[in-house]
C-alpha cells in the first residue's frame, strides 16, 4: 500500500534520519521516503536493511569467512537499480 504511516512530522527534530523498510524495484522513492524528503528530512529506503540482512545471514552460515560486503551491495545494486 502507498498509504503513509501516521506520524507527527512536526514532533521530529531537524536532522532526524528516517528509514522505510520497503523499497521499490525500479529505484523510485517510496511514498514515505518521498514525503520525508519533501519535508526536509534525510530518508532511506530498505535497501541498506536488505544488504545488512544479507551480510548477517552470510556471517551466520559462514562464520569463518569474511563477509563480502562490497559484493553484497554490488549484487543488490545490479538487481535493484
């Protein structure tokens, strides 16, 4: 759904970084990220969360192998423009 969550925008301190767990495959901003940007807040979609989850899973299944963070992020960028 593209509905925005109920949020008291005026109660947020300037400089607050907002995050949306969702992301769009086409790379466009989610409605939440777009609204946050329109209101002057820094906002990120769920891509970094997705990459962090991938790194955590890799670490869990291959504990003795260094996590290939760059490869995870590169694969994500290639799959999700």
